[in-house]
C-alpha cells in the first residue's frame, strides 16, 4: 500500500466533499467506498462518481454513477490508477466513452521550491464571498470556458468556508488569474490555477501556486497535492511535486 498516495487522495476527497456541501445546490453521497459529488458546474470532472480506493466497488460505483447522471448534464466517472476493463465497461453503459488521464502529484512542504519574488507576490490577493462573481468570471476566462460554465460553484459563502481560500491575480487593476487552496487533514490542495490568455508567459501561474502553498504551510500543512494538466506538469515538478498516481476519468464524447 502506498500510504502517501492514500493520505493525499483522502485529503483530496475530503476537499471535494466540503466543496459540494458549501456550493449552492451542491450534492454529495456515499455508498461503501464509492462517492458521488455534484457541483452543477458545466465541467464534467466537477460532477463525478468515483471510488476512494484503487480497487473500486463496482456495484456501489454504478449506483453513484446513476445518481450523478440524473443530476448533471456533464459528468464523469473517476477512479484512482488505470481503469480496469470492468470500470471501462461500466462507464460505457452510462454513455461515458471518452477516457482521459489525471496525473495526481504531491510533495512534502519541506521539499517545495519557492522562487517567486516579493513584487510578484503582490500581484495576488485573497478574495472572499463578496467577490464571488468576479472570481468566477476570472476563473472562466482563465480556463477559456464558456461564460457560466462554473455556475454557482464559487457562489454563496464558498469563499468564506473555513477550509477554502480563493486567490485572484491582477495586473493593471484587472483580473489576470485564479487560484484556490483547500486545507484538509493537514494537507493543502492546490486548485483552479489558471491565467487569462493575455497574461500568460510571465510567471503568474507559479506565483499563484506559490501563494497557495505559502499560506497552506503557514496554516500548518505538511504536504500538498494537485491534479496537473500536461502543460502545467513541468512547472509543478520544478517546484518539488512528484507523480503519485495517474487517475482515469470517463466522460461523454
């Protein structure tokens, strides 16, 4: 058993549960080791049926998939590691035929490499629930998603929740990027690191990530995790993150 991977995965799943419980209209359920998490955002991986172990309980996962599919137009089935043929068949029965990999990276905080200068850190500030609309708009722009794709994900009191800290990068007084930190079980999860197209190539992604990490460490985190895109992975590895597991997600084509 990879206890580090299990601990980081458990922290991630705790964060997703919290996010669903504080998101307006969010929904969360458990069956055995399977879980269902619905945020109603227009992003498939933000509405998911998944299993918390590397050996999924197929019956319970199927039940959770049915529930999520009833509630969300865009949704996914997610498992830790490479999906077995049985999981792929289960996903296919639910009409989820597109498979993608989700690299899951982590590091101990003692191993994190922080390089951002003080001036650059000044470009990033924390935001609370009073700026939910601004944050959500910047999030959609940064991910180049349709307006409204994130729905109420960051609405209500989400950005005021104890475990959640939102970050906004600004240049010339305009939103330039987003970040989100979630602290659960002494571990900080790094989410929503994205920069608007016009501000890319100037190191803002690193500054946002470092800000989330610095604050997480200050709050007592001794480790950090994140899911990385192929584009972002070299940056995160340069900061000390290493691959723990490659998860698999299925969604509709």
